[in-house]
């Protein structure tokens, strides 16, 4: 684990997927945190990124979004939750990676201020744990719907352990419900 005065970085089981924790300054009035500072991020992670798009979604409990990725204009993402909580997942679909086919999941919430850095070449999705959640993410490339793919959320080869109540089915749109199996999903 590395730290600076404003930022703590914790690696995950997929070596270049990182949990990013900004320092939170609080007192009786509330709190303040820099959600992103390019200099601190670069100095702490050795990653020099330029974000071109910010996205904001609102979802109800047990909504599952993903597992999305783009084959062209692959996006690197810095994701966080500003209201509620989610179980955020990244799946390594880079054939040359030592963690190819593995997944990591991290709870992100407005309370814990954790963010997740997701490099290009990973499928990404999240499950809303709270009554509602607002999810923000910064991307290094623009949305490119022509090359978007979706990995099935419940593929048995990947075997993600989603924290759903026993017997529950997540709320999903048609596109996400029709996600491709591991064997049929295009990879990097």
C-alpha cells in the first residue's frame, strides 16, 4: 500500500485494478475531499491519465449494470459512489494478463469514499446495494457504442459472487440481460 498526504492506493487481486482513497478532512460542519487531483494521482500511481468524459447514473436497489467494455476506444475508468452503496466489479478480459478471467469486487459507498481505478481491457459492472445509488465515473475515452460488448453477469466460468439476497434476481435492462458468455465474448 502506498500513500501520500492526500491519497491512498491499495492494489487488488488484479494487479492494476486499484482502490483509490482520497484523504477526507472532517469536522463538526461535515467533510471535504478532493475526489481527483491529477498531480497526486500520477505521483501516487505512476499513471498519467487524461479524462475526457464524466458520467453520472442513478439506480434503484438490486439494479445490476454491466458487465460492459469497448473493444475500440477502450476506456480506463475512475469510478465512485456519491450517494448510497454498490458492489463494483471488474473482470480481466486481457488474454496476455496473468489474471485473465479473474474478477475483483469492491464495495464503494458515499460513506467510505473509496474509488476504483479500472484499466482498459476489463469488463465493468456494479450492483446497487442501498435503496438507491448515484454512481460517477470519469473515462479516458469517449463512449463508442459500435464497439461496446457486454459479458454475462452470471457467467459460470467467471463465477462472480454477487451479494444478492438468496433467490433474488437483479433488475437489468434487455442489453445487460443478453450479455455474452465467457466463451462467446470478444476479448482483448
